[in-house]
C-alpha cells in the first residue's frame, strides 16, 4: 500500500482516503503526530456499546460502525468539498491505461537482479527480439541500432512458445553480439512481450483480427523505459507478419507520448534483394 501511494502524483487539491490497519504498521502514532485526519478506529468511541457492533475484530464491524466511519470521513473532508474548486493549474491524466503496481514492483526487482542502473548521461536504446533463431538479419538490426546510442538493451522474449527454447535463443544472441562492448542482452521477463501483455504475439499463425496491444507498449513506456532511461526503441521493418507490423505501428503512435523515439530499420538483404527472415531459416 505505501509503495503504491508513493508512486502516485498527488495534486494540491486532491483528497486521499487511506483505509488501513495503522496500528499493525506502527503508523498510528506517526499519523497523529502529523495531524493526519480520519483515524477511523476512533469512530468506535462514539458508540455507547461498541463491542455489540463488531464481530471478531474492530475491522470486522456492522452497518452501525460503518455509518459512524462514513460520518467521520465526511466531517474531515466537508470543507474541502464546499470551498471554491476553481483549478489553479491544468490537470492532466497520469496514465492513459491502468498499469498495476505489480508491474512497477516486478521491474524494479528485475533491475536489482541484473544490476541495471539508470545513467542519465548516456543515450540508451532498446530492441525486443524473439530470435527464433538468431539470424544475420538480427545481427544487422543490432549493428545499426548500436551505432546510434551509447548503450543498447536487447530484451530476448522469455516466453517458451517458440521452436527454439528460450535458453538456446538468448545464448545465440549473447554469442552473436559478444564483440559489442555497449550491448546488454537480457531476458524480457514478465512484462515485455509476454503471454500476460501481448498474447497474440505467440498465436500469429491463427490470428485473423489483430487485437489491441497498447498495454504492452504502455508498460514499456511507463515502467521499463522510465526505470532504465531508454529514449529510443529500435524495430525491424516488417513486410510479412501482420501482428508484428501492427505492433510496430502501435509503438510509433504511443511511445512518443513518453518521449521515446521509434526508429524502424529496413531489413538486411542477401544477393538478389531477398530479405533475411527467421521463418525462412526455420523452413516456414
């Protein structure tokens, strides 16, 4: 609860109502020192026989206590509700879609696990790749991207829904980029192109209508890029796969809202102008 509140931007005119068992967190006395209003445990004291209106604890009460709590809350916020509400500054939405605190917490732990530290003096970019398998086309995309930034994060899709297992795919990428000194190869984790954020990515052969993938893109902009200071996301041109092509188009629309440039790099070609494709390498 405390972490979630800390992550929110509280405006001057906002009213925050926190329902929590302060005594268990040793915050009850601290709240009183700060003159925080609305310690609703005190609502029980307004009852003649409070014990008759609770069940097995003071937090498990009946409608009589709930009525007292509601009255107490209203008394605390009544003046705020009745005074002039003319805004002194423009209000803006904090998020265009709901991103759970679990995603923020997960990625902060992810950064600690892999010892990733945001460096605002560096221009950082990112590529998200499946690499099923790693090809010269992937290598070409990385070369082009690495030449435009100080540090390039390569997130290898971790879901094991491909022909090649994740352990093999990430090892191919690590070996294929071993000569780069400013590239970090990492697993994508739970919130970067996963079954949870973008399930259609793993069902391309059966997709007739491409669904909305805003959630995945906004998590990248709101959480991943913010934590790592990523200002550029590189993508390969996609002339064949309609799901990936729509994903690229979505990134171009949404990520600039977060100050992230989307750079699309044309595919590498071989003799005769044929583009290099992982599906062709797999024989499909």
